[in-house]
C-alpha cells in the first residue's frame, strides 16, 4: 500500500489548531460545535492564511506540500509567492478510509453568507483533484457499529454525522451532499443492506431522499428508508445542540440508537 500522502499535513494542522495563536478564531469556532476530545478523534485542523504560511513551512518540507497540491506559486508583478489551497478555508476536516489513512481533505470557511457571496466563495473546498462522490465521511468510526446494528444512518453534513456519533448513534456516516454516488453506496453496502437517509430538513434534502431511493432501491437487494426532519431544525446537529425539551430529545436519541427495519 502506498504511503498515505495527507497524514503528515493533517497531523501538523491538528497541532496548529490546538496550540497556535493564529488559529484562535478557528479553535473557538470548532469548540462551539464539538467536544475538545473530538478535535483529535476526527482530526480537525487549522490551515493558515498565506500571510502565515510559514507555520506550515516550519514543520513540513515545501516540496512535500507542493507534491500534494496544498501549496503552489501565486504569481504577482515581482515574481511569485507561496499560496495555500485552503488559505480561506482554514478549518480542515480529513476524510479517513476504513484503515485510518487520510484519503481526502475538506476545508471550511468561517466567513458569513454575505461575505462569501461578495467574494463568490463556496463554503467548502476539497483538496485538489478530490471527487467527493468517492468518499464516505465517518465510516472508519462507524463500520463496526453498522455491522453490529445491521443498518446505517446516512446524513448530509459531516457535523451531523459527528453529532450523532457523539450521542451514541455510532452507526452514522455522512455523504457530504444531498445525494449518494454509486461508489458511496457500494462502500456502505459492504457493511449493510439496510440504509436510513437523514438529510437536511430543507427542499434539497427532501429531494435528495427521493432521488436516492428512486436510483438505488431496486439494486442489490437494498432496503432504503428515510428519517424525516425534526421539528423546525435545519438538521440533526442543530436539533441536538438547541432542543431544550430534554425528555423529547432523549426519546429521539433512543429511537435513532435502535431503529428496526
């Protein structure tokens, strides 16, 4: 097996997130979303802006960073300067394969919707050459639980997957979009034929439920069902963080922990 190419970068960015002063806004944000222990569990990291790119150069060889296409030249009038692929998507989330190797990296910007629109900037950015339809987020953590429980819960967003896993719903994964590619379905179906879709509580999520069921229900003896949105919340992560009716929330959690086909 080839040496994992992103592992060293993820380790350094993880340390920067935890300890560098430049990462403080990113660190405060991620600690508002997940537990401190989850930073290591899920490999969250801080990718510096171009003005602080030396934070990477101090720990990693420039040639390595160029080989994995996360740093490349930015040409200016007087020559060129180093430019980071995730320079505006400073929070990074690694994707692991089932063996624990980093196979892809997703960057997230913390800019608000108005600023992103003005800059024509997407909220998320994958590593150069990545095709998100080839990867399932959280499968490394979920695979054993999927086998034991006999079903999987597929969310849309990565934070939804983490929220479920940290609430004991350990057989949850994320697709990264309101869709499921053929290859993602293949990866999931190696562990179970019983699939619950739990996408965002919006029109795109509902259309995604319908589209995935129509596309795959009749293939490979798959059993595909959907979980509806919870109250007025946009997704399950928001529900688990904001719902104040503890009794109701616990009922929902217990039902998700033990769904029966």
